[in-house]
C-alpha cells in the first residue's frame, strides 16, 4: 500500500485528505513534513487522526520547504526518499493580504524546492500539486483547465505567486506523473459546517454579524458576478479519487463549482440566515472600498479589503475535464445555497472563538 508524503500539515485540508485516504484504505502510512514551530500542533492533529484510524501510521518529520532537500536531516531524507509513492504539496500562504516577499518565498521558492525533491523520488507514482483557480488573476470570461495564461494583472500577491508556482509545476509535467488541482474558494464541510478558520466567504458573515444591529443591511455595490465557493469535502473526495485515476495524470483540473451562484444571491441568503431579514438598499462599492482602507473599520468588521476585488470579477471556470473524470466516481459538488445553513450554524457556534478568526491588519 502506497506511502503518501504531505507538505502543509497540520493544515485543515491536509488533515482531511489524510483521514479520507485512511478511510478509503488508499494508504495506511503517511509521512508529513512540518516546521519546527508547528510540531506541537502537528502531533495533536496526528493523535486525533490516529484515534480514528488506529491501524494506520503518520510519521512527522521536521523540515522547511524553502530549504534544499526540504531542510530534512540527511539520514531522514535517505530513509524516506525510496518509500514515497505519492507526494501532496499543499504548503502555501493562502492570505489575500500577504506581502509579496513572504508569498514569494513560500509559494514560489518553496514549490521550486519541492519540485527538486520530487525529482529525487525513484518510486513516485503521482505528484498532487494544489494550486488555485485564481491563478487567472484579472482575466475574465471562460477560464479553461488546460490554460495557464499570464494575465495583465493580479488582484493580490497570493494570486501572483500561485501563478508563478503553478508555472514551475507545469514545466515538470514532462518529467514526472503529476496532477495540478485548482480549487475554488474553500469553505467548511457541506454537511457538518466544520472548518478551522473564517476567511473567504466568512469575511462577509463577519461583516453581516457586526452590522445586524442596524435598522437594515445594504447590498454592497451592484454585482453581476458569480462567486465560486466549494466545500472542503468536495475537494477531499475529488482529490483522493483523482490520485489513483490514470486519466488524471498530466492534467490540470478545476475543482470549482460547475454551477456557481450569483454573488448577490449568496449575500442575500447569508443576510437572511444570519438576521432573519433580507438586505435592503445599496452601499456603493467605492464607499465600501474607502471604508475598508481604514484599519479600525477592517478590524471591527472582520473583513480583509482585498475580498471586495472578487465582487465585480466576471469569470467562469470551465470544469469539463474534472467533471468528466469525477462522474465515473459519482462525485459531484454540493450546492452552496442549499448547504449554507450548516455553514452558518457552525459559524454562529464558533464566531467568538479567536482561534477561528483571521487577524486583520
């Protein structure tokens, strides 16, 4: 049974992927590389997973993806190189407000180091690289899975550095069997609502929750855009299916919602579920942007100003390849609006817990 190696542990998605691989009996042995500062957290997550799957094993190795040979001790490196059959690269800075140098070091340089490490693996069966659908930057219209076109601009340094990193992995397709996964905006589990941090669409929940004492809550701007949000269980089910699918090898696949909802409809549902009222009136987008430039307002509302850039972005992610492959496994994306009540229940239960909230600068 294949040994799977993970970067990005103990992050939420990596933890869920490991559970699913164990559950589906696709692996019983995982090696996870973790920064020294994350070892305590990693060991807690390891114990939690192994409590559910006592017949499986997780070996945590200390390292750093921004260093040659991932900063692994020589002996450890030599021991594990021949064992690894599947490598999952999830380690990245996902923050929309990240400074360029930090994003570049981890997302681009780190991926370069992981690629070099991948080249040394004699028994590699598949390299699973997690990119993002937002490598498209400001490109609009239909965005295809087999395209990687440099846009004229990016909305933030997260997008730019993930584009550069994906380019590096794309160049590796001729050398190793790999699959590039491009998720949409990831939210909590569609059935339980479980997540570990309130970012992405949760910024709007923060804002609505803070404004619910007002006589009415306005719409923000006049958006015609659709928002592409996918639950973590879709990402996990799909990825663990694709890792063993021969026809996914050498492909770049959009794990985005094939049927996304308009932003206005999503916002309307959020406001109704949180306040039991529908939004009324409109706050001009320019005024919202100016307001969120004030740090105190951003912090009080719990919203990163960069999130507004997605309200007016008109793009459609083509999912033909992913949907065709996943259809064979009976895997479809749960509907956002239908499953939103679970998301909001979980949010309301944990909104006061600081560990879920992103620090807004």
